[in-house]
C-alpha cells in the first residue's frame, strides 16, 4: 500500500474532462515511476524526453519573432542590401513574400549594424513617413515619422549600441536618443502616397539618411534599391518546421550580448543546446526533439492566429471580423503584471514588427487593422468559392482604406494569375459617386458586374483578408460604421 502511495506502480493517470470516452473522457498524463523515493532509470529517461520536448515547444513559440526578424534581415540582404549602406524599396505585390505586407504604401526596410557603425543617426525629412526600429529580438525601440516624437516635422534619431557609455557631442542634444540591447536592429519605413502620388512617396523614402554619428559632418551615401519587379522573400517559411529554425536562432543568440529581460528564456534555450559561445551540435535524440517541437510549435502558433478562443478578438458583436492586434495599449504586448503571450503569438504568426502606433485604437491615430478569415456563417474563407464583401460608404477615414488578401499557408499576398492581391481606395475606383455602399468580390473567376472590384483566389487554398483604414474616424470605433461579413455567393462543394 505504501509503495502505491509513493507512486511505485503508478506511471500514468487520467485527468478527467480532457479527452475521449463517455462524458468527456480524459487525457493520459505520463507520470514518473519511483522506487524507494527515487526515480526509476527508464522512467526518468522518459521524463527527460517529455521535459525537453515541452521546453523546446515553449522556446519555439517565444523565439519565433526573433527568427522572423532574422528572416527579414536575410531577405533584404539577398535582394542586394548591405547593412548601414543600402536597403530595398518596394510596393509589395504577390512576388514579394512577406507576412501580411500590403500594396498600399512603398516600403523601405533593412538592417543596421551598430557593431560596425557605433552610434548611428537616422535623419528623417519632414513629410508623411511612418516607421519604427525593432531590435534583433523583435522588440520595439522607437517610432519614426508621423507616430514618432516629432511627427511630420522629421528630425534625427540616435541609436546607441549595447553598453555605450561614451560622451555625446553637444550638437546631439536635439536628437532623440535610443539605447539598444542588440548590435543588429531593423529599420522599417513607409511613406504615405497622399493623393496616390507613389513617385513622391518613393522620393521621400529616398531622402532618409543613415550614417554613423562619427561621420555626421561628412555622411556616407545611403543607397535605395528599387526591387518592385524583383521577387523577394523575407519570411522564415523555409525554416519554421525543421531544424534550420534552431540553427538560425542559435546564430542570433550567438551574435548578440545577453539581454537581462530574456534571462529565463535564454536559460531554457541553453538546456536545449542553444547558447552564446557554444556550438550548436545536437545529438540524434535532441535533433529529433527539436524538429518535432518546431512542427508542433508552428501548428500552435497558427491555431492562435486563425482559431483563437479569445473573446476580445471580436470587433463587433454582430460580425465575425477580428482584431489582428489584441492589445491596444502598447507595442510590447504588456498588460498589468504580465506579458500577454497569446496576443504575441497571434500577432507574429501572421505579421511582423511592432510599435504602439500599430495597435492604438484612437481616432486619427495611424491605421486600424481588422482580420477577416470567415464568412458570415463562421466557415473559413475558401479559395474555390466566390464571396461578396459589402462596404458601407463613406468609409470613416481621413487618408484612405484598403482590403488585402493573403494565402493562409504563407501569410503573404495571394498568388494567382491576376497578379494582384489588394483593392485600394487610393488607386482603384471603389467609391461610386452618390452610392451608399460598394461591393467587393473575391473568388477564382471574376463575377459579372465586378468592374475592377475583384481579387482572384486559388482553389484548394484558404485565404484571409486585412481591412485597413488609414486615419480612422470615430465611426470606425463606436460601431456606427462597420463592413458586412464576407458572403458566399455559391454553394459549398
């Protein structure tokens, strides 16, 4: 009797209400076998297996944003960019593979290497620029342009590398000084093409300057690379379900100084053999565990993105539209007393970069992003079916609005023969004069009467849409205005 109480024979137990069987059944919970109070060798080995697997899945989910940011850096370099010297500029289209990029504005983005430059200046011209800097761990550092400290006036931001404690020249007093915990950072900028003037927006982006503070009197040239027609891939899709994910993560950890905020999670990585200053050389057992964890972790992230159980995901009670960002307070996913890990998982599974400006739900502040992935019946959107989206007019915006369609598997713009993935009020005739609504269409073939208001989808591929409003007005927040749900115009096969 005493042996049983200590668990000598009890290796598994059944937790009620979590599995198969009448009335809910149960899930099998593995237990460790003890003899005389000590774990039995075979049972202890099984426990290590489970423990390593659990740690690896949690590490995958926590560090996925890091690998995602590294993919952006590598993607821009593959397109010809050189850190601190050049960056690509694109109006994203389907051949630009990137998590929920849009075709509304031109992008300029690339890596800045503070180890190479020392203190580095970002000099912004005046104008409608929107941007940010995130560190190598995909953590927000500073907003640039309209959402930044100086708004549309431009100005200078000074990035200080890890541990920098040197004196700054007197003229830097007017700079916005930002301290970085990592050597490598990502700068991402967009220019709003007001009035549909993309050339002016490109020229504005091209006038942004990046240079070492030590070269402020003779700044080197920063080159903008036109990559509008060149395919690019800035995603970790090729790595996210295999061992390469961990190799990339190790490369980041090995290249950066330790960050105190991440101590516990970096410790977890060290238990898996991923540690700065130590080669990544998993044995066969650990390699198998890491591959399995990558597959499981990826699946769990996509469940958070596309099958969330959070009640606060819903925008309006009578619609199935969801918030992309669940936390409106900040760009760090912080809530009182803790980190909202589910909101963080959901965001980075389908999007990139963070800043407070991206999540604010305030009139006139930046932009609003809504996620549509189901029709009005609750069914996921199917690339083989035809849908209508009815948008009441006028849309409550001070700048423009758009709907962009993404492939659920790649979280990037849908690739179809049509060659476009967005309908944009700046460039497309989406608001008939005097009309109280406009109908947009989505499906494998253009329906009659669509008249340029159609996006082609691909049979066999699920898809989702982002509805974006730039410069949202009050009606977008208080429910006085809301788009309809997607409505299927044919029967499910």
